[in-house]
C-alpha cells in the first residue's frame, strides 16, 4: 500500500539535514502552500473538462474534442484565454470592494481545500475541530459573493447576491446538521480521526439509517451551497444575466469560476471523507482476503475515486432537473430538509446510546 | 400524512428523471465529427445538396429549355438561356439549351424546380461542400460544354 508518507518524510529529512529546524519548517510551509495552489489550479482545469464532457454526454453530444486528444487541453486553452482578457473598469463601482470580493471567494475555497485529507500523509491542516473549521471557512465565501453583488453598481448583481446570501446561509444549516450527525457517531471533529474510525466500515454503513439520511441531506444541501444545478438561482442566466459576477471580466471572473468548480470538488471531498471513508479502502469485517486486496489500492486513488463519484452525482443532478423558484428553494430547506436533519440528529443520538 | 406522501412521490419523480438522463448518458452519440469522417459517412440520398443536370456518356442531357424551372424558382436562382438552331431532319428552327446557370448562393433548396421539371432533366446531388472564396464562383453552368439534347 503506497502512500505519500514516503515522499513527505524524505523531503522533511532532506530539509532538516541541510538547514536549521525553523528554516526547514518555513520552507516546508512555503512548499505546502505552493503544492495546494498547484493542485487547486490543476483540479479546476480537470473539473471544467469533466463538467463539459459529462454535460455533453447527458445531452447526447460528444463535447470538447478538438484541442488535444479527446479535447483534453481544451480547459488549458480556456484558461490562457481568460488570463489574456482585459479587466474592465466598471463606471461608479466601488473599486476596492469590487477587487476584494473575487479574492474573498477564492481564499475561502482555498482555505477549505487545505483541510481535506487526500492521503494519510497529504493532510495540510488537521485541527481537532476539523469539521467546524471546514464549515466556518467555507461560509466565508458568502461575504465575497455579497460584496461582489453590492459593489458592481448593477441591479442584477444585487438581486443575484441577495438570493445567493439567502440560499447559502439557509442551506449551511442543514449541511452542518447532517455533518453533526456523523460527529455524534464518531465522537470527534478531527478529520484524520474520523477517517481512521472508518477503517472497519464506512460511516455510511456503520451509522444505519440516520447516516444514510444524513448523506442524502448533505448531498442536496451541499449541492445548493455550490450555487449549481437546480439551485443556480444566484446566476439564473435567464433572469439575471449572470447574477453576482455579471460585471466581472478576465481573471477576476476566472476566480469566481474557479471557486465555483473547486467548491463542487470540496463538498464532494467532504462527503467522501465523512460518509464514504475518505482515503480508507473498502473494508468488510470478517472478509480478510477481500480487505487485503482492497488495501493494495493506494489511498489517494480511493480518495479521488470516491470524490469523483460524488462529483458525478452532482453533475447528474445538475443536468437532470430544472431550476427551482426562490420560494420553492427556501421551502425545501426550511420546511423539509431542516426538520428532517433535526429529527435525524435525534435518531442518531438514540442509535449511539 | 399528505405531507409525507408528497415527499415520497417527489423523490420517486426525481428518480425517474435521473433514470432518463442516465439512459441518455450511456446511449451512443449521434454527433458526426465532420473532417475526420469525411468520405466515410454518406449523407442520406434524398438530401438536397446541390442541383445537377445528369449527362449520359455521349454528353447528352434531357433539358429541352422549356424554362418551367426558371419561372417556378421563387428567387431567380435558375437562368435558362436558350438559342435557336435549325434541325437537320426537318430544316425548321428549334429552341435548344445554350446555358443553364444555377446560382448556389441564392438557392433555398425548395426543390420546386426538380418537382416541376417535365423531362426530369435536373436532380439533386448530396454534395454539400460548397465553400468558395468569392460569390461569383457559386454561379455554376450545369450543362456541359458542347452537350446536346438526347435524341428520341
């Protein structure tokens, strides 16, 4: 069973043997930062390609197929295009807030990205309040979206931002509540500890019915939090042109775009970590031979396999259903998902006792 | 009770929708990738690509220059230019086809010309690669040089 511990330990030893303790630590911090940013960008390109391809297949098309084999470099070409574009100055917009907004959105998503356990050794931020941290940091993005809508000096962006605020804040509730169900089951908020506890069986199966309900609620609520699919009211191109990022251009728009796709990945990764065992292979108690074979597959393949499975679920939902109205959206959250999640927490507490 | 029933029916309907999109996902795609499959996939034989006038091996066609196609054409795509020629057997003057001009640039492929042609002298080919650098090259002469009417 290969994991990245070999690589990280080697880098650690190499740095410590060549420089002082503090210097080595500093260099490692910088390296980790670079690695996270690089993986972030590469994953965004990959996700954009996957999204376009899967969307095309759902609509009986082929999708991008001109740039590179099977259109693989299409999203790289798009990125180059977006980097070369002009940043348009908006008349009577608030310049400072307008700039800050796009950065806030992407910073929130990068901070969340750092806390995801990709591998036993590839886990940059491992707090003892991991899940709490994830929820707190990912909801920072709302501030960016609201600022973007407010500072653009445009009524459509304003309406889009307000809708987005209402949607994100309300869906955060059932999202958090469904994660709390698993926290009750595991008794810890630390992500590495949660993954380790699933070595016998994933929480989805271990937690009986409450875990299953929590998983479904989490999928719906987190999907709504990424502003996509049937919940893309903040963008609603038929009503609001492009919602809160109507006025953005060039790389500033690119940040919103990147953050949107990476948020999709991040919520899928959290779902995979908390419910489907993260990098932990599939183990069935009692089947030693089967478990041994499963252990041969490297953990990061397990992690990415599960995450992309969740991403595919999100895409499937996105390209199947029509958009909701804003009152239907809030009805779904406050009258169906939230009561269900609260009852579910009680159920889980009973199960644990 | 109605509330719970509604939720269950809603979930069932959503599942139906997802089932249908999944069927679409795995269905083989019908998109033709044009320059790659050039010459491998042929268009349907009834496709109206371009107007042609078939000639036989003796460079003879069926057009009698009656001009019905020209009068039927809604936007003046076809020009039938005829000339007078003396017939060898009877010695009388006879109208024969001089030039049959067809402007692809203004053709709407309505097929009124081929439908009304009494001699079936013109028909559609499936050639669809019409790109040219100038508009004037789209005007084509359909009868070949030195061609004549098929003798009956």
